[in-house]
C-alpha cells in the first residue's frame, strides 16, 4: 500500500512519500524514509519490493556520489535519470531484477529549471510535470491533472499536494497515515511539514 507523489512548479519540485513499511497485512514500521537525497539538488522517491528498494536506492546514491568525486561536479537531473533508467533496464535482463518504481526530481543549476522523471520497474522513463506511484496514484493523478499549474508558487504546489494526500486518505481502504515531504529548488533539498 505504498504511495508517492511529485509535483513540479515555478523553480521547485515537491516529492512526497508515505512512511509506512508493510508486508502483506502487517505494518512493520511507520517512520520509513522512502525519499533518498542523491545529491545537493536531486531527490529520488522509491517504492516496490522492500529489499529491492533500499538496495537499489543505496546503489544509485553511491554511484552518483562516486561520479561527483571522480569528476568534481554533480550530474544534472536528466543525466542522473538516464543513468538510473539504464541501471534498472540492465537489472531487468539479469537473473535477479529490481522491482522498484521511482520518481526522480531535481533542480538543474545550470539551466535554472526543475525536472521530474517517472521511472517504473521495467526501465520506462518519462519526463513529467507531475507523477505518482502506488495505490494512491489511482486517486491522485486525476486531481493533479486538474489542479496542477506549472507556474504555481510553492504554497500553491503544497496545497495541491495536500489535496492529493487528503483524497487518498478519504478513498483508499488502508490509509498510509503519515507522509514525508521534501522540496528541491535553487537552494537545495529541504524537508517540510504539511
């Protein structure tokens, strides 16, 4: 019952993910952080099989950090998303593929634009203005389609996200509970409370 959302706006990307860790009908944890900070201007929300998600997220984080150390500059969001997609596509053709769905959001400091990429477990990637994964996506995508404004200020983007979370809480049989929300913009990554 995992749910993650992401929205782009005027100079920012908001990424939100529930904090519940569950297996079948058992809730094991309610404070799991499913959003990984990959670099000072790059975030990745992940969902899927519990072991695969953490292992793949740490693998991506370490490799993007290694690139930064070797080359003395960080990857741009588009290059990071392409590398992540390639890593998922390569694992798909192995004996043990990762079952991970991702929302990769970042702020390109050279172009001064936000970017959001939707990547699924098959290695499909698309740059989108908003995205969602999990059961909450069934309810949130129609709301985001109606209320998302690419030129919206941060407060309006947070209000749209709050609307999505409220709708999922009202409609979904098993409500995720709490959400962790992070924003990436020209100042870097920060966490906010809703």
